[in-house]
C-alpha cells in the first residue's frame, strides 16, 4: 500500500522555465523583475491597487498589523480557532488579541459575538477565512464602519475564492496571502500584503525591508525585520498564478468526490458545500467527528496512518496555547465550539497533485476506520 501524503503541490507548468530565466539572467534576489510582475498580477487578480510580496504569510500579517500602526495596549478582535500567525502578529507589537468562538456550521468565527467584544481600545477586526468558506464579510465591514475600526483580511487559504462574487483579498483596509505549498498557489515559502491605500502600501514596503529610508540609506528612524521575497519565489508564483482557475476547479472536484464517497458514513460531519455567499473552495478537505464517536482527532490520525493515509488535526485554539497561558492571557476564557473543532476536526489529503487512485484509497480508508471505531466506548 502506498502512503498518500496530506499535501503535494503541482509544479508542472512554467515553474521550471521561469526559474531558469532567473538563473540565466542572474536575477535571484528580491531586486529581480519577476517580483514586481508577480505583485502586480496577484494584486490585480483580487482587484487591489498594490501588492507587497514578503517572505511568508505570517510575515504578511506582521507587516499589515504594523503598517496599520497597531501597538501596545490596542485590541484586535479575531477567532480563537485559527493559526498562531494571526495572534502572534498582534502580540508581537504588544497589542492584545480579543477572541471570539467558532460557528459550528462554517467553522469560521461567529460574527454575532463580535460587537459585544468591542471596547474603546479596539483598533481592528481580523477576518480569517478558514478551510474553504469565506466569513460573512459584509457584516464585519458594517461593524467596522459603525465603530471606526480597521479591518485586516487574512486570505491565506482563499486564493480564487469569492464572497458574493467579489474576490477574497479585496476586503477591508488590508488583506494578506500565504504561498506555502499547501495553499492553492505556492512559491515554496512566501506571502503578500495587498491594499488600495497608497500610504499603507508604502509603509508595508518599508517594513518589509528593515525600514530603510527612501532618501538616506543606512539611517533608520524605525526598525523592522527583513521580510523580502526573492525573484526565484516570484518565478514560481507567476507560473502558479497562470493556473489558478484550473487549480480551483481541481479542488472543487476533489471536494465533490470526497463528499459523495463519505456522506453515507455515520459519525462524520463533512464540510458545507455552499452558503448564500460562496461555494466551498476546499483549501483542505476538513472533517469533524460527531459527538457519538468516542475518539479524538489525534487517535483518528493514527488510525488513518494504518490505512496509508496522511492527515492533520485542525488548528489549536489561541486561548489554549501554552505560550499565551504562561503570559496570563485568556485566563478562564472558554470557547466551546472552537474547542470542539480543535479536538474533533482533521483533514485528509487535499493537495493539488492528488490522483483519482489516491482519493479512492483515502475514501476507502476513512470508511474502514469509521467502521472500526463505530462501537468503541
Ligand atoms: C497558512 C496560513 C498562514 C501563514 O502562512 P505562512 O506562509 O505559513 O506563514 C496565516 N493564516 C492562515 C489562515 C493560514 O492558513
């Protein structure tokens, strides 16, 4: 039995050709011409005026938060159920993440809880679209307008997705992307900040590059990290972006296939196919175990390995992170839906290089495991 890895990217377009062009021309650093071209094409694809490519999706969030001037003592509202990058971008500048629970239907943050969390210290709301379905953006934009808050949109998992027909990555003051190999398009490592605000874009460009000043080099009024993105990464990104529609189609086919094969199995909660405002794009194919199933996602992961299937557990909640608990953050806070997803959710192989045979093996393996655990007490 061959092992089916949880993710494998598809790199059989123009990636090699464009990479060779970099090497032949000698342009491999962040100064190369593909970087600007990739920034332009990527930002245009989500109707944004400016794109600032950075070293990864986490860096994109850090740059976005810093560019908005969020600082010590400020509060940023975000889901507790997300990747640590979101909270870290906020805690790194001394600001405080203020958490909301998840919606068990879409696995995104429960928007109804946001308004009660707004205080005079709230500076921004961070929208994080998770696993394939966008957050109900309009409601958040309305709240932001009412309370004069900034909006950061983490669209790391949303390449090619739309909300009410408008591209994810086009909402709020600033949006961020990741190009990690399990995202819809990859550059190995990489990320991008996109915005329509010229001043914000200029701050992002400065923050990505050690806060070098435009006029006097090597003299710094502020400091930041080196978050630069190379011409080699941009070469891969351009080749990937050419195929975005095809990739999105492939992911949706994968989602449809898995749902058809798995929908009859007791004890599995499958991803929602569509909402009023979007069709699932299946960044990954997530599954949540029903309450009646007496195992957690870690056990599920082990049992799937026995069937030759790679999987990953869902994210771990921010309020349950040991690092934040040690700092005294989120003491006594509980978010039951998010805690449930973090313990019972997992995802099966969902990469773009997945073959029909591999998907069949996965579906058969999941069914076998569920038959095994059905009677466990
Ligand atoms: C992947 C991801 C990130 C982080 O991106 P990296 O490139 O891995 O740093 C941030 N937010 C979300 C929602 C992600 O899925």
